[in-house]
DNA sequence: TACGTGCAGGAAAACAGTTTCCGAAGGTGG
DNA sequence: CCACCTTCGGAAACTGTTTTCCTGCACGTA
C-alpha cells in the first residue's frame, strides 16, 4: 500500500525552492510575486498532487464552508426535493453539507447540535416534517439557523415554509374554473396544521363563491390510500352528487380514485380529483394521472439555503416566517368535464 | 446580537487558573492530575460553555471523524433506507456524514471528490443507483472507499450490493410454495443488470422445478405502473392461465394489480402478485397489500459503513463484492389460493 | 555617491487544540 | 539531614495554512 504522506505546503515550498508563505501567496493569488515564481510554485503543487488541508484553512479563517441540515424526515419523501433545493443554493458556493437525521428524537437532536457546534459549521438548517412550532435549536450563540417547514418559537428566528392555505386556494379555484361546484375534501389528521390550512384555503374560496363543502364537512383522517378509499365511500354516501374531490395528499387521492373507479364513476368525467404534494411516482402513476398541488419544496430548500448564506455573510436577515407559493401540476384527473356523461 | 467570541482552551485555563495543557488533560482524562484540579477545569469549561474546536483536534490527530456519501440517487427512494443504515453504523462512532449528490454528472463527482480530499474525510462511500461497474473514484491515495450497489472496476476495491438473483429465487420459491406453477415475469429495462439478475433467479427455480415462464418470455420494459398495466395485458393475452406474476418493482406490481382488477381477476384468489423493493407506501397502499422482495438496503448501508470503519481503523479489508441477502415481506397479494374460485 | 522608493519574498505569529518533556514540590528511606 | 522517587502541572513543540510584518535588493534621482 503506497501510504505516502499527503503533501503539505512545506513539501511544495521545498520543491519550488521558496518559503511556505510564498507558496500560500502563489496558490491564492495574493501578495507580490514574480510571475515566474508563481508558476514554479503552481507547477510544484501540481506535480506533488498538493491539496490544501481545509481544516487548517478553516482554523485560520474561521470559516468552514460547511452547513448542516438537521432533519426529522429523511425516510420520508419530503426531504428529497428539499435537499435538492438546498444543494442548488449551496453548491455554487463550494459549501459542503452535513446531513443529520434526528429520527424525531430530541436526544439525538441535541447530540447532533453539540457535534455541529464543535465542528464549527457556518450555519444550520433545521427541517421539520410538519408545520408546527418547535423550540429553537440549542446551539452556540452566533451560528445562524434557518428553520424549514416547522418554525421556531422564537419570533426572531427566520423560517421558510410552504403555503398550504395558498395551495388550498389554488386547488379550489382550479376546480371552480373547471366548472365544479360540489366539492368534497378528504385529508390527513386534523391535529396537524398542514391539512387544516389546506382546508381553510379551500373553504375560503368556496365561501367567496357562495358554495359549501360537499358532504358538509372536511373528512379528516390519515395520510393513507386506505383512508382515501374509505372516506370516498363516506363522502359519496353523504353527497352522491359530488363532482370534485380535493385530497390532502396524493396517496389519499389514489385511494379516492380507486373507490370512484369501483363505483363506475369516471375521473374526471363524473368527478374531478386533485391531490397534494406532487409526489411524482404516486401522482403520475395514477390512472388517470393526478392533477396535484406542488408545495414547491425545492424552492423552499433554495430559499432557506440562500438566506442562510446571507446570514453567514453577515447580512441582517429579519426573523419571521417566509412562505413559498405552491403551484399546480396539471394532469388529467381534473380535465374537462363531460357535459353529457 | 451577543457576538461573544466562542471560548477556547485558553479561556478555560484562565478561569480554572491552570495552563492550557492541563485543560486538555483534564478534559480528555489524560496525564496525571489531581482529582480536584480536574474537577475545577471541568467546572470552568461547563460554565463557559466550552466546546473544543474539532478542526484543531483533527489537524492534530489526523482524524476528522467525517465520512462522505457520494450518491447519484438522492431524489430516488433508494437513498433513504441506505442512508439510514449508514447512519446506524456511523452514529455510534460520532462520525458525521457529508452528503454529496452528483446528479449523475462526472464533473460534479470529480468536483466533490476534490473537495472531500481537501476536507480530509476519513472515508468515502460511493453509492450508485444501479448495479453496474464504474471507474474507481478519483481520490487521493490512502482514503478508504467503499462502493455500494454500483461496483468499482478495480477488483481490489470493496463493494457491497444487493442480491438480486437471490431475490428472484426468494420470490419464485414463495410462489411455488403457494401452489403457483404458471408464473409470469414483468420487469424493468433489459439493459440493466438488476432486472436481468432477478429474472435469472426466477428462471433458475422454475427450471429446477421443471416449469417454464408463463407467456414464454420475460417482459422487460420500464419501471412504471403504466408498463405494469400494459405488460399484464400482454401476459394475459399470451398466457390466459397465468396464476402468478413476479414483478420487478412495486410500481410495476401496482400496475399489474390494476389490470387484473379491471379484468375481474382476483388477487391473490386467481392470480398471485409479488413485487420488488418493499417500497412501503407503494406496497402497503396497494389493494390488496403487496407481498414483495425487500432488497435490504438498510443492511447494505450498514455493512458498507461498518466495513469502511474497519478500513479507517486500519484493518485490512479484502476487495471484492459482498452481497446482502434479500428477504420477503409477506402481505396479502400472495395469500392462499382459492381452490374453487 | 548617497538616498529614497518599490518590489519580491522570507520569517514569524497567529488559529485552537494535543502531547511530550521537564521541573518543582512533597514525601520517604538511609 | 540529605538523596531519591513520585506526583502534579507548566512550557513548548507540533498539526497546516494564512497573513502581517520586515528585510534585502535593484533602480531611479539628486
């Protein structure tokens, strides 16, 4: 095994016949050096395969060019587009990211916070799975923290999250615009803020249009296909003339569509169905493919990372909650209604 | 903003009335110190909220306690259980993980490799999305690298991957044991090794049992529900008496199940269906819930990380491919066959 | 010839720890 | 009473890099 020691500035200096300080200057385009000297140093560095030790650099500069993402939701699918957005913003700056999964365990979170403290990360993104208020991350004062989806209980903290009310409005307007008027809503647990906000957005639009919810209530339940199937039965029982269902997730929507098919109801011919999440494999694999509200998690991640970078750069970022607008992914499940079924 | 400087050993030393060397010894249980002195230092450190700068520690020790995971498959779902396994193994050792997404771009990969080189990570896990042979990661000699799923073209490298042949065998045996004999196979693209191996496992068991593939061929196609739907039609057309379908993914299986239902064929009553991946929301949300082969990605991640830790610790790890056995997640789609349909 | 001036590059001090070596007490035995 | 050993803790070197200061040296001018 060629266990040769990795070369340092000293090795480069020796090979180029200069001092270490000169090597640093040459490699970083600093100071006053003859072009010939600079070239000689660069050549020596290349020949040795020299890579500056970033630990030493960070120790000296106080910047590590690392950011951590602390998440409770790795397993879940939400983390993926989010991370993509984060990397979009961070990658440009040569910032590396530590991924820390707390598995919803406060002890693990604390443990990670300590470690990150010691590693002197430049900033931290705390990503929750749900919209809720949480205690601020216990971390050394001075390290910028941005909260994502779940917000900090400290109003001075900056938080970026999805616009669920807006998503509900978007879905509602779209259904109305497609000529639907008897709209039902099947969604997740009432104890979570996300489904409540989506429902609020929907109801607001319905109110404005002088309409009311098909079935007379929001069907709160679970985030599962099975709940979608069961709730669809309930909804159709309560309001057989329903002509659209807004679902709180694509999974629920899949279940709803299945029940509708079992009942020989056509989608979108008889009933339009709209989902939430734009979880590609779920929504696109559905028959018919699902129109769905995309909460724009990638953008959420991008905004979070960008603002974090601002804070790291010392720009003042005022606290508060920044919401990223959702958008509508149009597919077939809300297509044109058949006039004569 | 309370921008107070973060405390260093020097601050702790001053407060405890000792020298910096003593602080280090006290905090790390090294050297010969009176218990009283040690306690005094520990108290001072706690009062100041002292956290040792791990950059300085690493610079000195040569170990960073960081590992990087370079992946082409973040967006995909495979990364999640894999990362879970990696963290299982790494977490115990206080090792932090850098997550690098190459997005399948060799330039990005190279760029990441350079950065990791400079960060002096202790080791690297290179995770591919598919079983294939790839060029070794271009990284400074000496840094241990473990390959996951995709293997290195250098036989001296260590690689851990899934057992797709074994998975196919598992599925086939299970179907046979449930009394099925006319088994079809619908799967992903033929150009990938994974689906070919799964098919090989299946065929091997069928051969041994003196059976042949329903429909006379493997139905290679795409990793989509839609392909599952279409291929199921083709299969039933070619072999109407098919009594089981082994699918190369849970998505395909969902499509197959849908076509079967459209055709009024009961699952598992008339036809058993078995998937691959054990992608929970897909498989469990299916009606009936899908029996499926779990490729054990979490275990793959664990093994990879554990061996990497071994390599970092200096233990010789011999190159070659280590495969992790798959297991069967039993749900309802392969339940007992109805004798009289 | 003496004296600024400016350029090129070296020496050394940071950064924040750990570790090795060494010396000063204090106690013990001859 | 003195030599010696142990115990405790300090001083300094070291990790690899950047940065500040400083010193030669060549050059131009008086």
